[in-house]
């Protein structure tokens, strides 16, 4: 939390305090506000407009890859029904794309990607009018300690083999390269990742063509788990 607060401006801190006040004010005091009553008739329209705006705010984050470029870092939301996805979040007004990515990844993982971020290495797609840009961060050691800096937002952090991701196809060596196999381990849990897999694979193929060789396949799809408030733990299977 201290890392996040240290990056906020004075105006951001005041906004945060005001939000906390409204959230925690007793219901009896929040039931009526004379200063706002003049806009009561616009409530429904304002709420609808806000929800439409909220779904269109651009999102920035990062695809963090290990040193051998065969695993990516995913985060899981707080809800028990939450899926896995790349660390990312909505951009602030007048905020640069790369600065947003650095801030959001730091908040969700406690890891500063700024020293490794290359502004031209990113994947950008648009889903339902919302632009999503993910910067590709390569060469992060799997021994790195990740700790969410926000409360009740991220429940787990994991290294996941790319070959276990839906949409990321691998050639089965036992079939002489003629048959493509896809390891799908609970694809519903990775629906937020799938749209990026094709472009990520093309990017990695280009990188390997420049001399970065992919090592032999690792073992049986083990990953490393970090739960909320904890550092990186032991190898384990992909959790539910």
C-alpha cells in the first residue's frame, strides 16, 4: 500500500479520502443531502451514462513473461467465481498508457515493470468498444516475490505455462509435428486471456527468430502461487 500511495498526487489522495468518507459515512447521514437534491430527477440517466462510460474507459496492463518465455504471470480476482487474467486496470484522465500499466501492475502484484517496459512492445485489442493495451515484459525471474498492494482485489498470483493456455497451440513432438494439440485447463477461468494469445504467440515467434531460443518443455504444467498478502509460494497445480 505504501508503494501505491507514494505514486499518488495530492489531488489523487484528496479524492481517495473523499471516497472513503462517502463509503463509510453512516446511512442515516447519507440518506439526504440538500446540496444534491436538485439533481435527484437526473439520477437514473446519470447512472446509466456512468455505466456506459465505465465500460469504455481504456485499460492498460502487462503480459509478464519469465526468462525462458514459456510462462506468463496471471492474477485472479477476489471473488470465488473470478477468472484469471493479466494484471491491468483503467487509465486515469490525462495519464499516459505506459504509466497506467506501471501503476496498475504495481498495485496488483507489487512488482515495478518500469525498468523492463519498452513502449513499442505491446498488444492492443478492442473488446466491446473498450481499448485494452498490454505491454510485454520479458525476462522476469520466477523467483520474484509478488504481493498485491490493494485490499480485497487480488486473491492469487500465478506463473502459468503458455502451452496450458487456451488458444496457445503447441506442436506435439510425438506426432512428428503434424498434429496441433491444445492443453485446455478450465478454459472458462482464462476467458480474459484468450483474446491475446494469438498475437502473443506471433510476438514470441518473432523474438525467437531474433535468437531467443525456447527451452525444452517444462514438466507437467506446475505453477507458482502467491495468495493475497503473501509472497510467492511453492509449486502447485493450476487452482480453481
